[in-house]
């Protein structure tokens, strides 16, 4: 199941652990994270998934309550019971959530029914859906009813978190932040496609970020950079030399860049992100992983937030 995508040279352009630095919140948002547990998970056979990664990042920025429901027709009833217990003050945290995030790994999860219950029981609460790998392409084959926002797991840093940050700002504070002077910013663009290098240079320049292209992957510049952007498919035989496959080549490159630029924020882009590939990039030293196409304004926001947190 693949998502319909624009040309790889047109990225924008779509309408670690809890200690991970990132987006700060101005007004506290209280999230309720709803997930579905399978029989294997209930028997203790759980392994970290792409949605666990998303949740850990959200928990670094917001108070999050977690509610696990079953993958069955009982799920809506479980949601109703949970909300009733909360209303009666029988939960350790009686705060009504300001936003609900419904997360789903499998298309067999009763997401539609859950959204309906939440909309009925919490009419003033914002509902987001975060979908795992097996949902990619769902808009064509299994569309979901309207929620306030539906994102895939790899859209965390260019869509979900930047939007949450923006919505947590008052209009006045938002305008003040937009007018703040930004220190000199530079980015090293690591792409084996000259069109990609040109495109990223032009896009980032529009946001005031000076760019330098890495033309020889074996000769990394000595200069320091605020950000490093990795967008390569290793199509160039000279660049790919010594790499067994794309994942190994990318991981090796990211590890080298992390060692060379320990303070830089490293973002890795992938055409069709798979969770094991994203994990490899994160473990090699990437701060941000995201898919293509991406929203450039969201990416820039996340880059700057990481840099600010890292320099405090």
C-alpha cells in the first residue's frame, strides 16, 4: 500500500526517548492517547512500534494520559466507561483532555467507531488520528470520517508537532515570535541528486537559512553547521561505494555526520518511510526523520526548535 506522492523534487508541499529536545508549549495542552491492544500485546509480546515513537515524542512536550482499548466491538464501550469514570472523578487525573489522539497500527482497528464515540462524548475536544505503516494510502482504499487532523507516523515533525505548537500560542505571542531576529543559520545539504540540492537550497533560503551542498561524501567540510539535511537514495555509484544497501549507506552517512557535527540538528528524509529504516537512522544519530513530500514550514519550525533546545 503506497501513498500517492508528488515528484521527489517537490517536497512541500502538502495541505528518543522523552528527553528528546523539541517544541515547547505555551499553553498547556492535555492529551488523551488512545491505542488498540492486540491479543499478542496483552500477552506481553509487545515490541516498540512507530506509534510508540510518536507517543514518546508527544510525552516530552505535553501531559499525556494513555488509554488502551481492544481491537473489537467492545472498544467504543470501553471509551464510554473511561469517560464516565473520569467525569465521576474516579481516575487519578480528573482533567478533561483538550485533545484526543487516536493511534492505529492496523486497518482492522475500529477507528471509525472510536471517533464517533469521542465526537459524541467530547464535542468540544479536538480529535487527531495518527496512523501506522499499514494505513499508508488509506485515503483511496479505506477513507476515515472527518476528524480534525489525520497524519501518518512519519509526519510527526513537519505536521503534527508544529501544528500543536502553533495552536498552543496566543495570537499576540505568535506574532512576537515571528518577528524575533534569528541568528545566522546554515545547513549542509547531503543529496546525491543535483536537482534535490538545488531545490533544498532555494526552499531553505526562503526561510533565511544559508545552505552548502555536500558534493563529495568522502570530504565533509570542516565548517560547523546549524543543521544537516540528508536526502539521498545513493543513486550515484561513487557515493554508494561500500554500502551494502540503501539503509546501510544512509546509516553510515548519518553516523559520520553525527560524529563530525555533534551539536547540529540532523534531519533525514525518506521517500517511502519504513519503521525499521527510520529506527536505523535515529540510532545512527538523526534527530528527525520524515517522509517525502513534507511541509517545509513544519520542517523548519522543528529544526529551529531542536536547535534552540540544544543550545540552552
